[in-house]
C-alpha cells in the first residue's frame, strides 16, 4: 500500500507517514507548498516541497497515479481533479479554519471525497458525517525538559485572544510571555526547548470573533513536554499526553481507514 499525502498542515501528514512507515511498513510521499511551511516542519520531515500553485497541482495529480490512496490535507479544491484524472480514492482531512463555519462554502469540494476526516471534535458540528481522527504528536521529538522550566511562567501564541490569556495568567498568578508566530516563526525542531522553558502553556484562540473550543496541536505538544496547559475554559490540564494523541493510536486508526477504502 502506497499513500500520497497532499498538503502538510502543521506537519500532520509528515507525522502520519512517519508512523505508518515505522509501525506497519506502509510507504508514502508528502507534498507541500514551500510558502506554507512556517517553522520548517515539512522540511524537517523531508517532505517534497513545491513552489507555485500550478507546479504543486500538476505534481500531485501525476504522483496520484503511482499511489493507491490520496490523503488530502485542507487542499479541498484539488479533490475533484485528482478523482477525475486518476480515479484514485481520496481522503480529505480538515484541521480547523479550513472548514470551521464554512460548510456551505466548502460542500461543493468535499462532496467529491471518498471519506472526510477532521482533526478536532468541534469540527463535527460543521460536518457530522466526518470521522474524527485525533491530532497526533511526535513523542520522539516532544519530550519533557521540565527540569529547566521557570516556575510561575506561562507561554502563549497570539491568536487574537490575548485578553483571555492575560486573564488566565492573572488568575493563576503567572508571568506571561506572548509570541507572534506569524511574524516570527519558531523553527519546528526548536519548539520542545522553547516550550520547556515554561511551567504553563495557555491555549486560547479566537477565530472570526469566536473562541475556539478545542485543544490545539501546540497544547498537545506542550503536554508531551511536561507542561501544564490552561485551556479555553480556564481549566488546567496536566501531563501526560492522552493516549489518543500518541502516534501508535493514530497510525492504527489510519491503517484501518485505508484498508476499508481499498475494499470498496
């Protein structure tokens, strides 16, 4: 079985390929546009990088012909073209703002997929027929270095919810450090060391004026590194990383999805 991963949102596709290959010997290729590889996560996992939209689309359609299944991450406009030119089964996975609150706009794209997958449970409100596949964390990279953390400190990425982050920091008596990863990306391989400097990670985000009611991928990575996480409700979550977000869980579930699709 060979899988083509189209798009690599936050490195999720690269991690899926890594786990499937390591645990089950399933081969795969990950393709990502270089302009969307903030932090260099796709390059870290040695994905195939493409520049222009046209070269990306052309390469993906051509590569689909030599793979058994195409697993598309977010690039829903490509689904019908891949199906039309290659007749390969396509899984479409959404991750957040690529579908949240946009069902009517996106339905004309996702209806062509053989299976729709979402990375967080709140997205099932937008697409109830989708399958929830929990975000996974690279537990070989994100390991605890909490012996170096500064007690009483918290880290937060700016996602239009600094007011909530400040409120939560004050509630727990924490010194808050806020970072804008859009204007100042942190290299992916440095993230474990950056997170481990702090005792807490504050995980609150606002999209289209609304607080996002799910735990983020970064918060999961923080848990894997031994941090305490304050979620959008102001509640504290403690390590260890929940089992459903560990690579072996996701890889097993993915393998079954692929096998079921090939049987149809």
